[in-house]
C-alpha cells in the first residue's frame, strides 16, 4: 500500500542531475543527454559571467568549477556532469579525489574526457587522431594521457583553438570573421600529420562551428563531437550505479541557471539547444 511507504523512501527519488559548463557549450552535451534520458530532472548551470575558462590557470578553473559544483549540490543534485573539457581537465581529479571524499561522500561528479578517450580510437583506421580544444585542455595533456590507456598504439595530434570559444560565446560562429580562425586552426592541426583521419571537437562549444569546419576538411576525415558519447556513457553509469539512479527524480523537468545576464543567456542558449529557454540567475537577489 502506498500509504505504508516510509517518508524517507518517498523523499529519496526527487533529485535532479546537474550539468555544468563555463558557458553555453555544455548545452550541446545536455541536448544529447536529455534526448537519450528524457525522464530525469536536470539543472543546467553556465558560468557565463566568468567564461571562457580556457586560458585560466589550474587553480582558477578548479576554484570556479568547485563553486559551481557545490552550488548544484546545494540545489539537490547528487550527480553533476562537468560538460566542459577545460573543467574536466583542470578540476575534476581534485574534486573527485579530495573534495568529494572529504565533504560530499555521497555525491558524484563525472567529466567528459574519460568517456571520450574510451571510444575515440575506434573511429580512426590510420590510428592518427586530431584533438581540438581550448588552451587549457590541450596544455593539460589530458587527452594523450587518457587515450594512451585505451589505445596505446594511437598517435594523438593536438591543436589549441583559443579564439573559437570567444567567437561562439559572442554569437559570431556563423560570421565571416569566424572563417578565418576555423581555417587557421584546422590547417595547423592537419599540418602536423597527413594521416589524421578523425578529428575530435574536444570542447563542448565547438559543435556550433561544424558547418564551417566541414568546409575545411576532406570528407574522408571523421568529425566527432562529444554529446552522444557522453550521453551513452551516462546511460551506462546509471545502469551500473543504482544507488545514484534511485535518488533521481523522473518528472522530465529542466531548469537553467546562469551566472551571467539572463536575457543574453536565453537568446544564445536556444541556438545551442534548439528550444526556447527561460533561465534564472544563479546569484540570489537579496
Ligand atoms: N565548453 C568548454 C570546454 O569544453 C569551454 C571552455 C572555456 O570556457 O574556454 O572546454
């Protein structure tokens, strides 16, 4: 009988999944996650006021990311996905190894680099993979290190693209100005090896540049973004972790928060997600 269910059980499955990015980029991952797992409740947080993270130090990215993760924990999320390569490269390890065991032993934080590294090698026949990311992600060497665990014979060629996130965050990704920087970074990557047959967009913002990137590469080169890869990996994680899955609310609700300007977020976010968004500001007004 429903009335005999203890209160703590009724209350236990009411929590949303948190999705975090420095800005809008994580929405490309969120889109795939929400398509694959529409039943759950989600809170998306974009730290647009402090974006881009790409050129910030390890310490700064860690501090900003931890603040946002703790904010999502306070909102009730037992599980937070860092839908940001820069935060995954610079902050995830410390959060998982230091902050969670010390302060939040029942919470989980997952990133986007490991699930991508687990599968990327399957997309390359030549065993030469190109990685395009922010300076922070590329300089961290996270991708070559992680890919070597799963595909030790693959060669990883990296290219930092520091202008791409600012172009996208400012809504200029379809402009002629964007063509110059797309061509420049693609040429620099492909100059590293003529054997590259697979390029990973290792920044969650970059899918918005796909039409322009495709104009610069041969059809033989596979262009990969992370949305589906991360969504598949989350499905697998929730199957393997019923202690987390059983805490999650399943009312198909989505909430959006930004540390930046709400109107700007609403306008840009709909481009990334393909649906109208009404966001709130994360900073509570007195
Ligand atoms: N979407 C973030 C990533 O995947 C962008 C980082 C930034 O803010 O520079 O790396």
